[in-house]
């Protein structure tokens, strides 16, 4: 799978016996790109290459994803706060402590915004793509596919036994420019066995809906602390054909950050960075390079 990436990866032992894979290339102010579920650092490959002439680009694979280790539940806690801790450990080890631009998508948004609200003084800019930094909007119902995956044995079998979540995301994630088979394979390649699909399922199960869910309080705290980021330049890029992160979520971003720049694609899907790459990558690069 390493041959799928245009940049050479590195590894850090994030905790005893568990290695996290990440890309680290270029020099200058750091740009940290955080993927979601069920993708991996491959999602950011073209944007990363585009920014390396002017910035240091850091793109981790969350534990259980991409080329990172995929431990079982006895060795690793697959929940939001552990993901944030992993990110803090990685950046500290790399000496990255300020002027950070975050680029976030899907679950990477909650991980990144949790980090940002804990360390607002470290954040220079934020680029948001089809994600959330707040609970499920009251006007939005959890899609049936996520409900089945989150709450049922059948969902577990479909996700871990048949790779249904990753495969389906690759099929429907791009609406304007659907992925050809070879590209879909690149997205699903890391998740090639029951064992290697653990994070794909655990991310779905960690969706916070009520106070009984492990990540719920952290998400509430993120939302409450969003005003600490009012000084940060933010750009929101949104594919409007996302069946999960749809107009209900986009409207919340408009309410929370009315000063942000918004770019939307009426025919763009969940994997918006892939779907409309020729348009969105120059926009993001220009925004990040602005003084």
C-alpha cells in the first residue's frame, strides 16, 4: 500500500507496541491534515503534495486506519479522547507547537476541533470539509445505515466481515466524479480483513448521540469552546450530496462561524476533496498560503 502514496511515510510508537503511520514532508509552518472514517491519509495525497513547496505537511493515519497498527480492544481504546491524545503525542514528538493549520474531514473534524479548542493558541487557520464540531443537529436523524452499524450485530458483521462501510463509502463518496474501480481499491485496501476493520466499526460505534456515549461529553465541551476560535481564519468546503454531513450540519457551521469563508459544491459528495479536486485543492492552497 505504501506505493499508493506520493510521499514517504514514517512511524512513531504512539504507545507501547503500537505504531502510528504518518506523512511528514516539506518545510515551513505546519499543516496537519486529519482524515475520517473509513478513509486514511491517502485522501490527502494530492493536497499534501501541493502544499509541500511552502509548508510542512503532517498527515497521520489514525490507529486502526491506513498503514497504522490495528490493535484489538485489549490494547487500545477506540474513542475520541484517545484519538486526540494520539495527535498531541505525535505533534509534541515532532516539535510542532504553534502556527498550526488544521485541515479536517469527517471524524477528523471532531478530533481536530477537540484539539483546537484545547489549544486555541496553537492554531493559525482551519479548513473544514464535511464534518462536525457539535452533536447531531436536532433537525437531523442518524441515517439508517449508521444506526444499523452502530447498534446491531448485523452491522458489525457487515462492516467487519464484508467491509460494507468502506466499500459503500468509496462507491457513493464521490457524486460529481464517481471513483473508478482502481481508486476505490486504494481507499479500501487497508481494510482487507476482519482484524483490519476494527477501527472502521469502532468509529461508527463511537458516534455520540446521548450522555451515555463515551465521546458525548467531549463533543459537548468542543461545542461550548468554539468561541475560543473566533479569531482563527476558517474556510469551509462542502459537498452538498453527502448523505450524513448534509445541509443540517452545514447550517450549524454557518451559525457557529459566520465569519468563515464558505465554498459549496451542489453536486459534490462526502469525499469532496477527491470529488472536485481540480477546484478545491487550489482554493485550499491559496487560503493556507495567504498572509
